[in-house]
């Protein structure tokens, strides 16, 4: 029975049902257990893809001892569909992070940071449409309710931000994070979305990317806090989310909930036009039909950050001022990162040298081969 199956899946992840559904413990160990189960399911779902391209991806990975941090030279590449870069992006996006990847909705942009000096991928950025209502963001910006869709749709949510091995041990994540504010991403957005309209009110939008938001994995972020470029704060912490979401619902279980709702006559269509909260709404509907309590609030609070791309963001929103754009060419960010973080790290800590490509990919391959096919 679907109801019993849902309860058992939640109990296996550390939730208790009595009758409300809550975590038994609120600590990082409990949070990681939930993430780990979701990630394992995701690897299993994409096993064939990961195995098919593991050798190709491996060819472009470098041992730590092969990297000369002083010679790192980076290019920012926007991902195009069915490209070589898209394959690399997807593989690393699935295999490297402990936090499972969630399919984006609405507007989407993906970027690959590529080390041309060592012919190797350095880091990933994935942007998507933000959720329309987020209390900490909306309180900070104080956006009038009637204009919420207008201003929120002139922003993006960073879903994936991080560096790949061995660059992660050189604090490469710092560079990927400040890259969110570079001129090139803002210009790429302007080119791609120059004819956009809002879905709710069919209003034409200016193709201006005013700010980007993101969250920590859980709790306080060591990556985004005190993140500066030439003395300027790059990211502002706005507080913490309430701890809602759907990642604790395995994808196969979600599909069973959709089939159940469809049989009962509900519209379970998804994709473009439904927004990023569609999955949450459908799961909540399924639980209500099954007479289960709501549990979209999993309790994993995340620190919420805003990356302003204009210096006068609130004045643009409330006083119709012209944007005063932050001017940060990507090449200057790379040079700043090398001098501020990478080279001092290189001299102080040697861990980056010991990353072994063969060991990493052999471990991934063994893990995938040990999984039962879907």
C-alpha cells in the first residue's frame, strides 16, 4: 500500500510519525543520512549514463600533482544542449556532490569553468528560476506583493555552485561563488532572455539580471560567509529558510504518488509554466489524499544568501533608479582568486597535490557496478 510505503521510507531516513512527521534528531549526521539516501537513488537512476561516459570524463581529470596553481588559466563556458561540455557537466553534477541534484524548472543557465592551462574542468554553476515566495528574501527586499513576480523574475537561483577535484582543495569554490557576480553571466542572461514575459501576469520583463540567490547545504555556510572581492561583500546572508523541500522523497516514490493522483483524476502535469514549487504541491496533495500529515518541512534549515549584481538594488526596486551595475570581469576575478586564495593555500596546505584520478574514478565505478539496475 502506497501509504505504508511512504511511512516506511521516511522512517528509514530517520523521521518519526506520531502522527506528525519530524526528524528524530536535528543535527548534521541526521541531515547527511537523508542526503546520502537521495544521492544513492540518483546514482542508481543514472547508472547507465555515468558508466557510459566515465572513461571520457576521466580523460579530462588531472591528478593534483599535475596542477600548477600559478599557471591556472580559466575560461567561462555557457553550456549548450547536446555538447561535449553538457556531458561533462551532467556527469560531474551527478557524481561529485554529496547533495543530490534536483531537476531545474523554468529559466535555466549552466556554466562550466574550464582550466585551459591544464585542459581540465574546474567548476560548475547551475542557475534556475527562483521560487516566487521566500520569506527571508522578500522581507529583505520589501517587494510589494503586486510586483513580486516582476522583480523575482529578474533574478535567478543558484542550484549548483562549486569546484571539482583537485581544485576544490585550492579553495576553488571561492572563485566559483564570486563568479556568480561576473559581467559575463549577466550579459549571457541578457542575450538569452531579452524577450521574456512573466507567466503569472504575462508582463514583459527587462532582460536584466539584478541579483542571484542561493542557500547553504545545511546550517551556516563556510563558503559564502565573509566572501569578498577587493574589499566588497559579494554575498549577503539574509538568515535561514524554514526547512521545506522535497529532496527527502525518493524519485521513484514521487512517481508512484503521481500515478496515484492521476488515477484519482488530478492534473499532474509538470514542466514549463508550473514553476519550481510544482513538485512540492503535488506531493502535498498526494499526502492529503492518503490522509498523511504534511511533511514538506523537513527541518533542515539552510542559510540564505543574495548576490546583488547592482549596487543600488533596493533603489532600483522601490525608487525606479537606473541600475548601477557591479563591474567584475571574469578574468579579474580569476586573478584575484589566485592571489587571495589559491597561491597562499598552495604554499600552506599540500592536500591538493594528493588527489588521485585513478583512485577516484575506480571508486565511483565500483560503487556503480555494485548497484542493482533500476
